[in-house]
C-alpha cells in the first residue's frame, strides 16, 4: 500500500469527530437516561401541525367527537375558524388557561357543527364559551392575548360550580375552636 504523510478523509479526526459515548451505569442519571421532555426535541415534527394532540390543551371538534364535547364538564371555549391551521394566539390562550376550561377548534368545513352553534361563515372567526347547562357567551372585541384571556377567565369565574348552591354550615367559616372529643 501507499503511505503518505497525510490522513485520508474517512480517518481524519477533525472530520470524523470523537467516537460516540456509550451509556454506562457510572454516568450521571440525567446523561444516562435523558428526561422525558427531551423526547420532544428528538421526535420528528408532526406531519400535520394544525392537528392538536388528543391530550393537548386545544382539541379539534368535529362530528365524530361531538358526544365527547358535550360530555366534557365545565366551561368549553370554542374557536370557529375558516383557517386550516389553528391560530397561534388561540394555542397560547389554551396553553395558559387549560386549568380553567377545555379548548376546542371547529373548522368552517364542519357545516353541521357550525349550524348547531348558529355560526355562519361570514361571522368567522368566532369565539364562544359554552357552559355545562348549554348557555353560550360570544367574545366581542379586539383579538389579543390579553382580551381573550380576560374573556375566558371571566366566563369560567361566572360559571356555576358543582358545589354552588349547597349551603355550608356556619357560612363557610371554620369553627373558632375544634375539639376532637367534643360530642356533636
């Protein structure tokens, strides 16, 4: 074989880089087993970015899951949109307020759902909160993160909770003295 003073590209340490590190029990646990959130960066992007994940803060509402929508308790915030992708502002509102209510999106192609909620294509985009009793409130105002968040929080605060209407003995105040051995 021919020997020259240089290195071939396949064996050049600058091009090739260091060998991969194999996980071993002696490594720090965070290096040996990366945290669960790391998979988010390692996984490929979803093929359809506008489709919300089933467990995500914003779900697509269509005729196939209308029953699940109605069975969901609490306030439901619904965006009716002509767009194929969910607007980023709606995703941000849903993410920051997911503990207050559930978030749903309806595409204009769902004509049956649009008529169920009395929304016409000319009214899009339209945001409404639907309460458990079926009553609805429609968002009127300029679309901003602050305005939408205020609307959602106001609607969730106004919605009756399951405990509402139940009389609490003593006006809801804790007793001034609590004795375990006192006979009731």
